[in-house]
C-alpha cells in the first residue's frame, strides 16, 4: 500500500515515514500543500495522511481541492489542532478520519486500516478471496487452517493482490506498492517475493499470467 504523507515538520515526518515503512507501507513524504496536490494528481495512493498547518496551501485547502477533483482516496487528517470545530470542519470537508497529535503509532495504523477497508467495501478486519485470509493488523496469512507470518514486503505484495482478487497486477504496479520515492527498486524483487510466498502458501496461491502480471483468484 502506497501512502502520501503530507507533513512539514522534519522530525515528525521522518519518524512517521520510518514507522510506516516498518509497517510495510511504501511512503512518499512531501512538506507543502501544492506539492501534495501535484503528487496526488500523478500517483495513485492507498491513503493520504494530511497535516493541516502547511506552508503555501494549508491542509484544508488540499483536502477541499482533492475532493473537488473527485479524488476518492481515503484521507486521514493528522494534526495538533484539537478543537471540536476543527474536527467537524475536517470531517465535513471530506476527510475520512481525524487524529490529534500526539498519538500512538498503533492507533494511527489501526485507523489507516479502517479507512482503507471502508474504501474497499470490507467491514471485517481480514482481506480474503475465500481461500486466503490476510490479517493486516498482524501480517499473518491463513490457508487451509494454517497461519503463517509474513515479512513486511511479502505482506505488502500479497495485500495488493488480495485487495482486488481476480485483477491482474503488472510488475510495475506491484513495485509501485512496494517502494516509495527514493527507494531503490531491487532487481527481480517481485519474482523473489512471489517465490517466497508460494513456498509458504502453495504454488497455486498466486497465478502468473504470462507477459501480463500476477493475480490471486476470486473464489466463492
């Protein structure tokens, strides 16, 4: 899952970026509202973490502009502004959730998972195609009653496939969900991760459509 982090504070931004990468997210970190809008125009994101106190265009302007463009990306406001009026304004302006600094990282991650689930139309905590059941909170995958823990990158790749069972994702699309700006794309990383996942889950868990990409089946 690729995240757009919009945060102008250097220390907070660096800490959040690292924590998000540790949680298996690819992160693009920007510090200005105008750049955030340009980024959201050129790149598809799974979620936006949006501070309000930004130089140039502030967070509320960014929020309104994204919704005016009919961009449906989940937006979670992350700010020190704790007044009830500010929260109401943010939520009524199109934000999906609102969390006040300081916060526990575990809570932010849980709120992110919740808004991502809602966008995908899933109410439950698991991503499943009927055969595989992935728990984003624990990075565990269950198949035929056997539960296995995944590495961060294994989880990120399988999550991308399970969000849209039956959809074929190309190498570029999968790399897009594994790496943020400035991160070196490792040679054959997608093939290596798929090989590792097949060893854990069975060769038929992930199907290769030759010359196109990879998918997990849509099952009953």
